[in-house]
C-alpha cells in the first residue's frame, strides 16, 4: 500500500530528451525563473549544461526539486529550486474547483494543466527560488540552477502532477480526493425522485427463454496479411515504425486467434525492443530503419550497438539466445565438461573455459540454460563478441556450422 508520505517523493533517473519546454505550462515554468535573471549568458550556459546531460537524477518533494549538476569541477554541485507549497485551505479550494469543473478534471486526467488552474498552480513572481552549492555568488540563478530548471520543465511537460507535487500533494492522494469529491458533486446533481419506469414481474424476468444458437466461427486466416500503406507525411509518425507496429499487432492477433496464447506475453521492455529490432538486420539498414534502432535504443536506455548485438542474438534463437548473450552463469558438470574434449578431438583447438563460455582466440561458444550452444565471433580481436550462426545441442556442430555461414 502506498501511503501519502510515499506518494510525496518522486525521483526521476532519466529526464525526457530535449531542452526547450513543449507545453505551455512548461514554458511558463521556465519563464518564472528567467524573469528573475538578467544574465542571458548564464541562462545560455544552463541550457547547454542541460542539453549535454550534466543534470543527474531529479528528486521532487513538496516545495522542493533537487538534483546534482556537474560543472567544471570533478565534484557535482547540489542544486535545488524551491516553490511554496499550498496550505490545506488552498488545496481545499483548488480541489473543489477541479471536481466541480468536468473540463478541468478531464484535462488533469489527460496529464495536462487545466487553463482554469494556471494562475493557481504555476509559479508566481518571485515564487521560484534557486539555490546551489557552487561558489558563484552573483545574482541567482547560477548556470547550474538554470540547467535544473530547463530539465525540470521537460518533466512537467510529460507529467503535470510533478508541479502539483511541488505544491504539496502526490498524484495518488490527489486522484483519490478528486474521485471522492466528484462523486459527491454527481450525487448532489441527481434528481430527488427516480423516474417512473414500468416494472417487470419477477416470474417473467426469471423465466427461461430459448436463444438461437450462435453461428459457427469464421475460419482463421492462413496469414496475417499486409497492413495498409502509410504516407510519408512530415507531420505524421514514421511510416516504417507504423508499418512494423501494424504487422506486429496483426501477427500477435493471429497467434491469439489460432493458439489462444500471446507470443510476447511476459517480455520485458528491453526484450520487446530487441524483438522488434530483430526484424531489421543491421547490414544495409535504410535511413528509416536506423531511425527505428535509434528510437528503440533511446526508449530502453541502451546504445544502438547494444541493440544491434542483442537483435543479432534474438535472430539466432529468440529469448534464450538473448539470455545467453547477457547472462553469464555457472553450468553444472556434464555437457559443459564434455565439450572441451569433443572440440579438441574434432581438431578445433583447446578452448579456455570461463563460467558458461569456451573461448579460443576470436571464437567463442556459450552454453544456454536450455542446453543449446551459441557461437560468437570477435571480428577485430578486441573482445567485442557478436552472435553468429545457429544454436545446437552439440558444441562442434554449433561452431562448424557458424564457420560455414
């Protein structure tokens, strides 16, 4: 159970990309800080710090937003922005106004700041106060506080409940209170007397009636088919991404229809991104496919190289092959111990064991937990291993067939 105390502290390890605020309330947040500064050079340096990722994890609590900002020195500076929280009477007035206004409540549930609350919740003149542990004793804000302000604006773009938390209340407690108040308003608006609907005798209501049989279900199609073509409109999402998502949704729907099971149920965000990327081999990627790799990597906090390597593993053998790539483990005695003599007898050399891996120069075998051997290759001899070939329960077969591929 999440208590009000738990709900009033949020930490964001990553902040949405970009520096400039997108929403009108995000821009208003930035303006509130810029209005207290007449040093445009400091603000410009703050924007540059924010763009270069100098702002570490951001923590938001009532009245305060804190982060460590890396400057020119090795040790980062503790930087914060303070905003006065609302007192209980102010919260009571604000919540009552939202609960009584369906448009304001709908906007808040859509994660937008209602225009009717703009004057109430956004920082007023002098309310947003910067603090920093840096030695810059000039007129605030310093460049570190400015950087935090620009990054915080992107958080507000994505989730205006961050702004309401700064004013003193967490998202869960706000939604529970708004639900209660909205129900009370709805109850007050009900007419005093119920409409006069004609009743039905209980005997008639409970009498068994025959219903016609349902028609036989249509046969499942043999294949998912091709999605419609999507125009390359600059104002629309990437057509390659739309095409891939449509094809993927159709294939999942067909699998559910024919087997009753979702083929990707239980996949993590990273595993699903790797699965999607694996449909596009990295050799000869088009510009649109490169953009897809970039977007998937960014969404999962990985590099495009990580994603390309993982996609190659997925093509090698799906989820078990990805586990063989990323999860070293200690196999029991048996197949692993017999693999080295078998490789030596086949004239493939003496392999060096390390956990579930056998290595010789630029070739490597990894034993998966399901008992299959996966071949890897270090193309440049710099310990940069990439999946190659198909898995096999026999290490000699896995190694020799990868050499032929």
